[in-house]
C-alpha cells in the first residue's frame, strides 16, 4: 500500500458485487477479482451542489486474490462494509480530461 495515500472508510454496499478472474502477472494461473460500490455519506458545504436524488457518493472498491475470493458469496447490497486501502484515479480515453 502506498505510504502517502491511505484511506479507511465505512459505508453500505450499494449494488451486487461483480466477480471475475484475471491473469496473474508472469504466471499462467488466474486470480479472483471483486468489484463493488460502497455508499458514503459525505457532508456538503453550502457552496457544494446537492442533488436531492443523490445524497450519497459511490466509491468503486476493487479487491484481489484471496481477499476477493473470501468475499464471494458473503457480501450483498445493504451490508455494512469497512475498507482499508488506497485511492487510485484512472483516466479513460474520450473523457476530454
């Protein structure tokens, strides 16, 4: 985990998790990967826009390997989740950024 980029958050699992298999680097074996979104209740200031239909932020969480395997069949929407890790931002082609 990067030393200068650590996060701990708690929230509710927002949707059904998605599980897949991805190739390990430099190996023929496959590793499990899990994707799910966690709802975060983030306080807003008066200068930040508040959309009445979206009162929570959704953060995409990715788990790999044994952790992803251990989550399979155990988490579902509505479960309370505590996550420790780091934030990684990626750009996608065609977004204009």
